[in-house]
């Protein structure tokens, strides 16, 4: 953290690697329970004893799911790659029909459909047919999610050796996929280097924009600057939600080019301005009364995050608003999303980490913001949201 900063929450403080404190009564009870469960004799007894058997079965299932999660993910990947959900979306089909449409051997189609049915992605229907399952139905008409699943092939390869990742392995697939994170002069990236990640972000942006715009009314503002705004998907959605809002986007030059084309195609060229540059080196455009950072801060380690927030603060007038949206650590009910998924994703990418709202709040105050407030979104798993006021 920069010298003289007032952000006192050290990275990870209160999250298991801060200073140790005395064990509470609850800690001692948990230690006792863990010692019991760690004993094979106890486990064997508890799996048979009627009162403890249901808990033992639930724990065994939870542990099995952790062992096998990578297989489940690949069943989903096969369904996405073979467009199985699109196929089933116009009505249940026999396995032979699915085999013919996906170019799979008939027995392989049955194997895939049975696995998908067991995972809630498909469901057995009458007459030996298969329809969408409750989770497969949520994949239909969701190209952003399908794109996420497809790009996981890169992450999956990086996770082959998780210990090497933790020990600082470089040259990962995700580092190549997101070349701004580790590649040196980000502003020099060319069109080819930004295409894959920009397209993925554009495809998945509608999911995020719906959450953010459902939780925060932009109509009270005059001009929105979206920093690291990608291809402009968030600005297009913001422009539709707030028809009088002026729109400004800042991103790396090669991404800004893509945004310009997209905003023009959306008929927003008279309301929108696009600027290209490096937000860690160049001044941001001024004149906006609200700045958004959508899925940007978690890409940065502490120094970069603070430098970025300070640049945003300089671009805002006193009283201006910052809107910060990204998946956050410690989100109740979605803890594995922040800590496990994004923790390891950003590790493989080579920079950044997910933060709790308290950690983000501390960085914001250090950068000259006040009134830092977490806001409720309808699906916190997709994105957390915070606002702050330029002090
Ligand atoms: C109709 C009747 C009678 C009953 C219906 C019952 C009912 C109410 C059912 C509910 C149906 C419903 C509304 C389902 C909704 C499902 C939803 C909203 C599912 C959403 C799932 C979202 C997922 C799985 C999101 C995944 C996101 C991922 C993997 C994001 C990855 C992001 C990355 C890699 C970002 C990278 C950027 C970087 C580099 C970190 O900065
Ligand atoms: C994870 S993407 C998020 C894009 C968009 N906000 C969204 O949610 O779809 C991060 C964005 O920050 C941009 N970016 C990264 N480093 C940058 C830098 N130093 N200066 C300007 N933009 C940068 C990237 O080009 C990319 O568009």
C-alpha cells in the first residue's frame, strides 16, 4: 500500500492471515469436533449410528462433490460445446435425435444425457426422451454464460497443477488471455491481443449490467464515465436506463476502438465519447458526475488498485459518485465464488485478488472517498456493488 495512505486494513486482515487472537469457546468446540471427525474410528461409527448417519452422508456427498467437481464442469462444457441446451430448448428429444444433431455415437449421447440429467442440466421425460433440467433451462438464451463456460478451457489447463500456481508459476494460459495484467505496457496492446477477452466481457456484460442498474438509479446523474469500460456494453445499458445521461468510456486504445464501433452501431455516437489510454499512467477524462468501475478493481494488487482509485478521485468533482461493481469476497451464500473461484482465477491470471466490501471501503477512503456503502443486488453471486462519494 502506498506510503501515507489511510487504508488501515492490510490485505487479508481478519481473513485467516491477520494477527492471531485467543481461542474462543466456539473455537474450542470446533477444534473438538474436528478432532472427532478426523478419527477414522469415529467416522466409521457415525456413519452407522442412526442419529449421526444423515450428517455423515451429507458430509460424504459434499466431499465427493469437491472431488468430482471438475468432472461435473466438463459435462457442462460438453453440453455447451455441443449446443445441447439450444437443442433441447425447442422440446424434449430422444437420445438418438440428440446423437444425430451433435454428431455423437448413440451410446455417447446417452452417456452425456444421463450425466447431464443427474446434474440437473437435463431431465428424463416420458417416451425415453430428454428435456431441459432446471439448471440447463437457465443456460438457454444466456450467451454470456455459455462464453464463460467455453473460455474455462484455458483456466482448466492452468489448474492442472494448482500447487505450481500457488508457488507463483508464470506463463499461464490466463496470463496470455488477459495480456494487460502481466504483459508490461498495456496501452501498447494491439487489436488481436484484446479481442478474445473483450468479446468475453461484452458477452457476459448484460448479466452484470442488469444487476447494477436494477440496484442503482442513474437518472439522478448527468454524465457517466465508465473506466475500463470494455466494448461499451455497460454504457449501452446505462444509456437505455437513463435516456438523458451523457456517456464517456475510457479503456486501452485497442479496446476503445472496439467500443467506438459498438456505441456507433447502437446509435449512441451523439451521446457518447470514447477515450483510449492507460488509467494507471494517463489522466482520466473529467466532467462526469459519476464514474463506474465494473469488474476492474479486482484485477489489481494493492498498489495498482489504490493508484486507480486515486485517478478516479481526481477525475471527479467533490461530491461526485463512484459506482463499483464486481464479485466480492465473503458474499453470504456465495463464499466459494469470491474466495475459491476468483481467488484462483486471478492467481492464474497473474495479478489481483477478490476483496471484501470492508477491504474495498478501506481502499476507497485511502483514495479520498467517503460515504462508502455496499448496495444490495438481486444476485450477489454475479456482482457485488458499492457506492462512494468523492470527499
Ligand atoms: C415457473 C415455475 C412454476 C417455477 C419456477 C421456479 C423458479 C422461481 C425458479 C427460478 C428460475 C431462475 C430465475 C433461475 C435463475 C438462474 C440464474 C440467475 C442463474 C445464474 C447463474 C450464473 C452463473 C452460473 C454465473 C457464472 C459467472 C461466471 C463463471 C463469471 C466469470 C467471470 C469472469 C471469469 C470474469 C473475469 C474478469 C476478470 C479478469 C476477473 O476481471
Ligand atoms: C475485466 S475487464 C472489464 C470490462 C468491462 N468493465 C466489463 O465489465 O465488461 C477490465 C477492463 O479494464 C481494461 N484495462 C485494463 N488495464 C487497463 C489500463 N491500464 N488502462 C485502461 N484500461 C485498462 C481492460 O482493457 C478491460 O477492458
